[in-house]
C-alpha cells in the first residue's frame, strides 16, 4: 500500500508539509466527487476550464488531508497556516504527477493487459471483451469511457492483486497525448478498432493520427486489427508490430467470407487456420458486427472451442453508453444504469445520484455485483462504504449474494432474492418525490424495474446531453476573467431543456446566479432544492409574496414597479433587487431621467439592497451593430457609475449576453449572462464549432403506407404525390412544438441517417414524411433536430431563430437527461 512518504519519490515532487503517515487509497481530481475523505489524495489540477486549487479549503474542511499542488499555483509559505493537519506535495504539473503515479502502480502488477484505441467502438469492444473473458479471468476495465489523459490513470489505479486481466481504452485528440498514456496502460496485447473522422481537427492528417495512436502498442506482444483499414495496415507493417488480423477484402489470420442477416441476428462465415467456420451474433448493424469481429479475433487467439465462443457471443447485449435520468412516477426521477454493475461503475453512478438536490430521499436499487475480482466479504464492505459515503438513505438489494451481506447495510435496507420478487412486492405509492438509481447486472433484467417506474408518455422525447451542457458552460467560462461572475438563464423551461434538471447541473458546477422569467419558475427551482441566487426578470405585484417567501430577487425596471414592490415589504427583513437600466434597447429599464425619483425612493428604504445593475445589448449577435453595442456599453458604464455613487456602495454590473461574451470580452465587468450559448447555439456564428449540440428531439414512425401518383396527403390536401410514393406518419405535431411552417417539403427529418422531407401539412399530433426508396418500418426512430440536422439550419428554413424552435418544444414531450 502506497504511503505519502513514498509519493515524493514516485512523482519526483517536493514535500512541503508532512504531518501524519496516511495510506493512499483513493485518487481524487474532482472536489464534487469526494466520497471517502480518509485515504483520499487530491490532485489540484489546473485545466483549461477550471483550477483545482480553488477547492483546497473546501476539501480540507470536510476531512481530506493529502494534497498534490502545483508550484506556480499556490504560495507554499501559506500552506502550513491554512492546512495545519495536511500532508502536501508540490509538483510542477499535477496531471503529470497523477499519470506518473498511475504508471508506477501499473508496474506493480505483472498481468496481461489489453489496450484498446481507435476512432470508434473503443468502449463497446472493451465492455464486450470484459463480458466474454470474465468466465476465465478476473477482469479490471476502464469505467465507462474513461479514456482521456485524466481518465486512464484513474482507470489503471483500480488494479489490485485479485485481477488476472486488465482491459483499458485510450483516446487522444492531438499529437503527443498517447506518449503519456502508453506507460500507464503498458498493454501486452492491443486492439486498434478502426480509423475515422473523430478528432481529425487535432491532427495534420489521418496518417498522423494513425501513427500517434499506434504509439500505444510500441511494446505489445500482439496487435489485433482489421486489415481492411489500409492506413492502419500499412503503418503496422512499416513499424513491424507483430499482429493478428481479420479482414473481409483480403487475406488475413481470420478471413471473413460472408455476413448475412435474418431477423435480429447476423451470421458470420470465416476462415481461420485453414478451416471454414460460422457463428451467429445478436446484432445486425454494421458497427456492432465490426465490434464483434474484434472480439472474435481475441477469442480465436485464446483457442476457445467454437461452441464456447458461440455460447458467449449469444449472451452479448447492447452496451448502455450513457447514464440516463428520466422523469418517473409520483414526482420521482430515475437514474437508469441497468447494464454495468462493477465497483467503479457504481461509484460513478453514485456520484450522479449524490449531485441531485436533496428531495425526501435518495434511493439505490442494486443487484449482486458479478465478477468483481474481490472476495465477497471485502466487496460488499466496500459497496456498503460507498453507499454510506454518498448519502443513500434507502438501499434495495436484489440477489442472493447481496442479501447474504445485508447486515453491512444498516436496518433501513430491504433485500429481495430476485427481480421478480421485488416486482411482486412493488408499491408505487412507496416512492414519491425522490431520486432512484437503478443499477444492476444484465442477468437481473432491471429494465423491468425501470419500466415499472416510468411515466406513460408518447414516443416523442427530447434528449438532453448533460455532458454537452457542461462542455458549453466551460467554453464560455474559459473566456472569462477569474473574478468575473456567471449568471445563467434558465427561463422558459431552460430554453425548453428542463429548468430543474439544468439548474441542478449548474448548481453542481458552481455558477454564481440563475435567472428566470417569472416567479413561478423560481418557486419551482426552490421546491426542487436549488439554493443558488435567482433573479426574476418579469416580477408582478401578485407574485411579490412568492418572491419573498422563496428568497427570489426581482428585476425592477420602472418607478411604478418599484413603488408596488416597496409597499409589499415587511418590516424587519432585508431584501435584494436588481436594477434594470435602459441603454438603447428601449424595452424595459430606467433612464437617467428617472434617477432622481428612483434614488429618493431607495434612500427611504435601506432594507432593500440593489444587488446588481444591468442592461441588455440589442444587437450583440451581429457585427454590423458593433458601434451601437459599443455606445450601449458606454452608456451603461456611465449610468452604473452614477448608480453606485448615489447608492453609496458597489453593485454587481453586467451587460454582456452569450454573444457579448464572444464579441466584447473587454467589457465583462463584474458578471456576464449566459443564455442560448449554454444550449449549443453560438449567437454570433463565429465560434459555433466550439460548442456541442445539447438537445436531440426524436420521435417514432407510427405507420408506413404506399400511395399512388396524384393522391393527396394530410389536411387541405396540400401534399400531392408527384409519383408513386412511400409515406411514413411520425408521432409529432404542432402541439409538441413542431412548427406548421415546416409543412409541404420545407422541413425534413432524419431516418436511418437519411433526410426525409415532409409531405402535406403538419397536424396537431403527427405529420407525414416522404420515405420513398428508404427501408423503414413502424417503430423506427426519426430525428427532428440534433447534431446532423441543427437548430440553426431549421430556423433558417422558416425565417426564425433557434431560440424559438428550442423553447417551443412542448412540456408534454418527455425529457431524458443523460451523461456519457
């Protein structure tokens, strides 16, 4: 077991302070994911968007006593005074120290390790290989897609003496990164899945990307890959890396001669060692078949009998690549993680559960953990510690093994021998206004539990990518000065994305302020556990009581509104407000002519504090209005200075919106307001590529039918078939927020990656699309908007703006929130 005394030698760091001998059990890089302070070592990493050194005091206050800090980011002379009981190591670069420590840890275990890289399929191949090899090995693997410069060392740190095989994936986005990851993984075998366009922008050529990825395999005994990828094949041969290949178009160790599909299965015919064989797999899509073939190559290399290979392949299931959070019965939210149930995956899912605001209860439904590589006693002791550390109030354990260790989990826990036993006892009324994490091994069929919890909704859903939201948040944060505060707009149901869920994510990521349009939006946030300051932009006299009851801060924009608000205040309390100034938009706000009356009223009511003064830019999204925007900013600076002079104290000053953050970085003042940019639309258009698409609106095909030339489709017979056509009816209409202006060929949807134009008028609950020449059926998915059919493109088609399309998505459309 590594001790802090050894850490300096391993990382070549400098011990600033050593107070007590402590073991290093857990590596921590995110202060929000602390579960067990004792034994945790926090690496304060200074990254592109955040700086871990900001959270040292917070972590110290809750019990962390071991830190790695960077020389240039902290004053060593203050450490002893601030953290008298802490062990502190100072290094030049904390991320490099973490990687060095993980590489040292890897050397302690002389076991086979499979390294996986490539453009696509890394995570699925890793997960399937772990499942396929688990009958023979005690497998440790990367949790989910932990394949980055940070994720790989955290993955390898899991290695312990019980494991007999490691499977770790590595992803890179620019040259030089694989050189950091290779010493950490040190693979003995390798899999290069494929080469494609992912992260092309970070390399000068596709060939350079291949060469960089191959650095992972410089010392492998054998590299597995598909020889049909010519760039990979040529580079492997040039570097004389010993290989085991499969291919469809040329001779290889495993030559695929035929792939046929029937129903939901594919039959693969191949030749290996001069013998023709066939296997059947439970997938038909091309990507899954390719991923299976990588796994087949490994199984053949390990000399498994054909009948055993077939038996194991039959058990493969699609991999859940993301954690989903869904609305459920009785005001509950469900975190669906029904595929992976290893210890590392449990910790990740519990982190998401713990990040949710405290409702009445946090509940975990957990199956037996299979193939952990740990003795049962130690495994379930660790599970119990994780559950307790993450604040789970109720555990429901399912399976004979976890039930046998019930005593470890406390008196409030409930146990069932099987999933069916739980479902037989399921009482919907016993789950109300809580967050429920459902996590189990595939054999327990926890999808039945998810179904029992799910609200009944139609097939149209808006999927919201929480990781993309965080990416966009960090993009804008990276443009701010360290002292600049950030207010984020969650009005209009968070631009259609879901107010509470987005607000909770923003609270977790420590933004400074939220803004809503109306008081009832703010009340909803408070009732769902949001404690951040909230500005209400359109208060009304009938909402003043709610503002005060829920500690919401109104925007005051006129003398009449201020007078009404002042008359509602109760004696003996303190209140906050935000002063709206009109600098040229001429919508709402005080002008200089109002100032005498305004400040006379405020001086008479010292119990009301002006928290901020702000204004709106009318044309920041277009360069042609730059001069006008500059004049607005100058007006605001002048007016805000007078506000502070008359008040006699400083206020938070803010005028920049999403577009202004990009276009006028020199005018950030005290705070900026982030709106549409968070949701993936860069309003100026100059940096759209830097943002990630947050939302995908999708629906399903209800029916497919054929019509003859000259027949009409839909209301008013607007859709006229110019030839014989195949028509699909999809389950979305203007009541779901799909604009009628998309009727009659203006709009398109994506089905199986191909564009299908609308035919006829959009109806209230459905519309029809032309799928002539496409192989589609009822139940197939149709994408309304997403990364390949963007809000910006759709808005241009009907002469509107992305804001309108996003905010128009009806609340009857189910929201599914997921983390990758």
